[in-house]
């Protein structure tokens, strides 16, 4: 019998509940078993135990998901709960999200009893489904309550367990486990698949042999052949660190405003202390590092004589809230600094009383001077090693492509032979698309541009790019630019020109890749749109109050990771916004500069998780999801060929909108300065120049309290205020009130 030790805990915890379990009314909504918001309590949403019983190399959870690394064939994760008469209550499927290796598989065990009124301890039946053909990205698995082996009693479900992972030593994730409400209960112990259930992964029922689990503690770490450093933070995203407050483990990471500055650049974080009370921390959840990991390593750059303290925190029981900690100073750790960057380690052996099976946090304090940390990770075994930033380019999903013929040109136009250091051969130094008025004094200027990846069109000596592959208005082209270099290797250019034909021996031109629409302004005549990015949840209600009093609708661009964090209330806030007619759109998962990510796989990860987060909160079908997934605002405004192409590919839409701005309130510059009113000056300046598409955040109280004045200035132009999709004349956008009357 599988997981006997786990089941003894299950029965002890829910015996009383089993005794009083009865037939409930037919369900009206899905039953959430675990959304991992109560992970630290040691219980799931139904008040019952979950976990791995120490079978994983590492396990931790953040709102929406549990992340773990299987140690071996005996590794498993389970969810227990009070006996559910699923079919009688109207449930017809089990649903959860999963991330595993491409083409990977795992087994899901369904644990049932013959009767929900039975209190027979430790007795249950196991049935199995093998889920295979994983994509390597987060996907939703929906398994109907039919077709499981051994014909289980679907009116006596007491637990689920994930096991038999196709690959150990790598990270897996399971998220948002629930029973799917399929309508009226049938009451006969059978189940049929509802038309509302969509299986999104290959899942087949097959017989699986019993697996015996063992647990043999190891006193010193002895890494397996597949062990690799477990990343805590690579400092890849300034936004994730200082704006969203999460590390690479999707756990809280912050200085709580105690530092004079926190700056992230080049996978390094520089901490400048304000005083002796400045600190910085990074949380792990409740992480078991036994057997594999011997400590934490990261590089440090600090001037001679610098010192600080390192604290490891742990808990005796996950979820108890009773943390303990041990602190060591850098001198006690024998760390010395000389102004150069060197690798340092925090060996667990230097903190002998810390329970490394339940680590919760690393905390730095008592800084005497500025320090710079490199990527931080748990290292394997007893020998400290440095986490290496991935440089490879994994295989990315297919892209949306359109095959086009190479257009015939009428003549050759030499743009630059680089004979003059200040001017090209046309006497100009830029090349982009002009605005419709051909007036550089009005916004936006330039109106837009498009980027192509030179490597796709290159031989060893030349690059030929079809002009038709650029998504711009070719009647208003004003310049050509080289940008977005993906490495620091020298690039030598000798000639740029427009030609009327290709060399005879030139290979076939690659297909045009969809790159979406890069927009800086509204296209609807006399329209104006406020496009507001994520901010402080405590200020969100005030923003809603202001826009409601003004009688306008706006567009909110939301970041995925904090949307899944139920502790901040953002999901409920955005649902309310959507119910009031506001547009909710995409803004990445962790808010990094996407074009600056190392490869397409990293870009895809941001899109896939952002899309998944929004679907998780608002629904995963067009019918029940108010979010227009084809609207995306690039974090920091950073865009380029790769991120544009990957957006179109991940949305499977050749024409998504990448929404920039022509009105910037410059809250990033003035909101916390001594002159926050300059935000209003910046707003008026850009509006006067013709701007009609805003960028702002509700990060700061000064910005939010200026919003009524922003709105009044916009209304004074005589333009109509509306959502971004409406101002872009999107046929799928809600009609304006006068349009509804005409219909």
C-alpha cells in the first residue's frame, strides 16, 4: 500500500470530520483543495495535512503553487482532506496546474474509501492515472472522475498523491488543486465528463505497481549525481526585487525601506546601508535542505574592513509561526574583504543548532559599509560552489509566422558607408517611422518602429532583410537604427543600403515573424486613455474611488506574480476593477526588462506564467475571462525583436498590442522627491504636445492624489477618456455608451 505513514497522519487529523460527513447539496463552484496560501500552517485549504514526508530534496510553496525537487523514485507529494462524496455533491473532475520537464510524466494517485461514514483507520484504496506529454511550461491538467483503474468510489475521495516523476533532481511544481464543479450531483457513485471540463494534457489511466517508500535521514550532505545549486536569487530583475519584493524562489525578499539604496545590475545587488539598523532578507518558505545541500554561497564585493552579520532562521514546525534563528558575524565566519569580488559561503556546519529541514530565511544586518552580492544559491554537498547564470538557449515553442515574397525595389539607396563619424550618407543619423503629421514637435515622435533579429537574415559576411518584414508604415520611414545587441562581441559594419535584388547565390529568405503592434498613442479620433501599471495594493481602493467619481474607465496592466499572492488582496481588487468596466491587461510575471533576458526560453517563461496567472484568477476561457490577453505593456518600456516575436507566439496571435505611452507623469522621478508636483507639470507638458496615452503607477501616494488633476487636464482637452482597447478601435473592446445606444 502506498504512503501508509502519510495516511496514518491523515486519519488522525480528520477522523472526527469523517464521522460527521454527510451528503451535501449539489456544488455551485469548484472546491479548492489547496491554493498554497496556507502552506506555512502545515495544512491545505480544507484544514488537512499536505507535504512530502521528507521524500523530496527540497520543497517550498508560494501562493498558487508548491515547488519541489524529487530526490528519487520514492519521492511524492500528497494532499489529504475530509472524505468527499464528489459525485453526489456534483463534482466531476480533479484539476491542478503543473510544471515539469518537456515530455515528462508523473503518476497521480486517487485515494478513496468504500464509505465516507467509515472510521476504519489506515484503510483506503488506491487508483491511478499516468499524466504524460508535459510541455515544460505551466499547464492545467483536468482529470475526469471516470476511467481510473480499479473502479474507485468517487463518492469517498480522501486524498491525492503525486509520485513516480519521470525525472529527479530538477524542479517540478504543482498548483491550485481543486475538485471541478460539473453541475447537479448524480448520487449513484459514478461520474461522467462534463462538457465544461477540458483536458489540456495527455492523461491516460493505466495500472501502476505498488511503490514502497522509505525514509533514512543522512547526517551530512552527500549530493546525488544530479544535484545542482538551488537558486535563491540571481538578481535578474530590479523590479522583482525592489518593486514586487520577491526573490527567484518567488518568496519575499526586501530591505523594507531600511537601506539608503538597493541597486540591481548585471546579476548583482548593491546594498547601501542608511544606518546601523539597515537590513536585507530573503525568505525560503519552509525548505528542507537535508541530504543534498551543505550551505549557501554567493560572491561578495566590499571594501577592506567592511563587516556585517548573517542570520539563518528556521522553524520547529512548518506553519507554526514560531521562528528561531542563529547569527554569525563575518569575522566569526572568517570572511575578509579587499575590494574585489570573491565567493563566500554560509556553511550550515557553522550554524550547528539550525534545523536545516525547515529553513525559512537568510537575514543580513549590522552593515558597516556598502556591499555587493552576486547570485545566491544553496550549494551541493560540503564544497561551496557558485551558481552559474545559464547562457544556453533552450528550444522555444513555435512562433507565429507569415511567409512573404521578397519585394522588388526600384533602385539602390546607400544609407551609410561610415565615411563620416557624425553623419550617414544621407546626412541623417536616425531611422524610424514619423508620425502622421510629419511634425517632430508633437507626440508621439517617432510614432513607432519595428525590430528584426539580424541573425535570422545573415550569412557569414552579409545581412539582407526584406523591408516588408518590418511592421511599420513604409510611406513615413525616417531612419534606420542598430540596437539590442545580444552580446558584447565586436561587430564591424561597412555598408548599409537599400537594394533592389538579392545576390544570385543568396539562400531563401526566412519567413516573416509576427511581431505585434507597438503603439504609443490612441488611434480613435479625440480619444484619451489612462494606462495604469501595478502599484501598492494599499492605494488601489483610492485609485478606484477616483476613477469612479470621474465617471471614466481605464486600463490596468497587472504583474502576474503578485496577482497570485493572496496576502496582498490584488486578485480581489482587480476582479472588482474588471466588474466596474475597467480593462485588465498583461504586464509580465516578475516585471523584468524582457528584451534583456538571456534567451527566448526566459522570455517565454515570463509570458507563460503571466498568462497563466491571469487565467488562474479570472478564468481560462474567453467566455469567463474579462482580460484582453492581446494587450501587453513591456516593463520599463524595454522592447525588441525577440520579446515582440515571443509575445505573438505565446498568445498565438499575430497582432497583439505592445502598449507604450505618449504621456509620462514621471512618477519614477518626482513622486518621492521634494517637488512631487512636477508630476503634474510633466503630464501637462506631454498632453500639450499631443500625447493621449498615459503611463503611471499607483506606487506612491503623491501620484494617486494627483490623479484627479490629471483627469481634469485630460478632460479639458475635449477628448473622450476611455480604455486602451477602446481608444485603439479594437472591434473586440466594449462599445462606448453612444455606440450602445446606436445599436
